């Protein structure tokens, strides 16, 4: 999908020029974490684990049929916040994410874009609902950890801070001593947009297909790209 008319090279240049700090979502803009390790299967396994403990009724029918493991995690946390059950479920999801890392599919142009942005002086951080352990493992496998470390902010067992809460973005900004207006957040979901809006950080949506682009547009995103290549072109130019 090509960039929208508003997102021509000049608009991207404006976004990039004012960004001293670039915050990234992980699963989407940097890679497809579950490309070879089905997220749907992970969600089903979490549901079966709950059912095996007699907790079938804890989830609605829609939640039991979800392909998103985070939906299962959120559902249990809403009904049993801060419980041992939530902690164990989060640990199981973290283990699945770590197992998914070796088969994760890098997003096209992400690796050279990250390296180039670092080389020209931007500081990078990750703000994600995924486990920071999985993020670290993936970045090490791609020789990218030095571009981000130590600024990896992701899911803990305190699930109230998952996006759309701006907590991870705010942690990154505080740690890096950066004003929200000097940053740019690249994300691929409406929850990413909501977190950026709440934190006061300019947002650039990445949509690898039209379905993702439609969700972002409907959520109010104004700047959307379908490939990271134009960003790389602007930086190299």
C-alpha cells in the first residue's frame, strides 16, 4: 500500500526532521512476531489452560474465540486484577513470545531504517505491549540491540499499563529526557495511536495491509504509510 497523498516525502521529511527521539511499537513496525508461531494457537492454548483449571466461564464466547492472546490476558485481568492467575497467565504468554522469536519475520526495511536513524543521531526506544524479554531476544538476533538499549519498555504483570495507556511512552520520554513534541511514535494499531495522543507524541501509522490502514484511519490517524521504505529514502536523502 502506498503512502496516502498527505504522506508524501515532504510530510515525512517534516515528521523526521523534528523527531530527536523515535519511539517504536514492536510487533508490526519492527517485525511480525507470530509470523511462524501462530498467535491464534497461542490464544487457544491460553484458553485451554484456563479451561483445564475449571475457569471456562471466566471468558465470554468472543474472548474464547479470539486470535489475539492479549485479549485473553486483558479479560482475565479485568475480572481478577493483580491475582496469581493473571501473573501465571502473563508468564505463559511471555514464554510463547520467546518461543516465537526465532521464526519472527522482520518488517521490510526495518533493520536498515533503524540503523540509519541511529547513525544520523536520533535516539530510539521501544514501547510495546509485548514482553521486553522477547523484544530483547529478537533485537539481539538481528544485531539491533545497541540501537535501542537500554530503552525497552514493555509488558509486565501490572497490566493496567498496557497501551492504550501512555505509560510505556511516558517512561521512555522521561528516561531519555525528551519532550513529547520532540519525539515520533511509529505504531500499527488504534491502541498505539491512543497512547501517542494521550502522551502528546506525534504519531506515524504503519499499515502492512489495507485492513490495518482502515482501522488506523477510522481511529483518526492522519499520517499512515504502507512501507518503511519512504522513511529510509528520506533519511538517506
